[in-house]
C-alpha cells in the first residue's frame, strides 16, 4: 500500500511492502548470534546445522531458528543432502544490502 503523508506538499510515497522487506533483512543480520553463525558458515564455505550448533555450543533448536531467519531474509543458501541441509553464505544478497546501506548513508 502506498500512502501520501502530506497533501500540502508534493506527495511523499511510502511503499510499506518494501519497508517490511528491508526491515526483515536488516533485523536478520542485526543480531550478534546470527552474525556469528554467518561468520562460521563463511569460514567453512558450506556446513550443516549439526556443525553450526556443536561448534558454536548452541541448542539445535536455537541454531535452527536463527538459520530460518537468515534463510527467510535470503542471507544463506541451502542445499539438501538426504536428511541434512547444508548452508552457505549468499554473498550477492549481503553485497546488495551493503550497497543499499552505503547509498542510504551517503558513503
């Protein structure tokens, strides 16, 4: 939905769906544990949830919940190998986010 905020001035258009998508992505990576998970996956290249939770000393359910958030935001890629899912960093998605942030901050 697009809203007009002030009728006296030229309309300021806000795309609520785009804001929600941006918020989802920023919240996904703005969490210390998810940053640790991303760094670990980056170091390994590709890894399973078992390796993530055992190395980072997490409960399996906690690791899975955080991976689900990263997956939903598109920050990680998944490859199924039988019953196991292997995770890798989606570098293009993170680079896209970095570019948007730099543009927004004027750097």
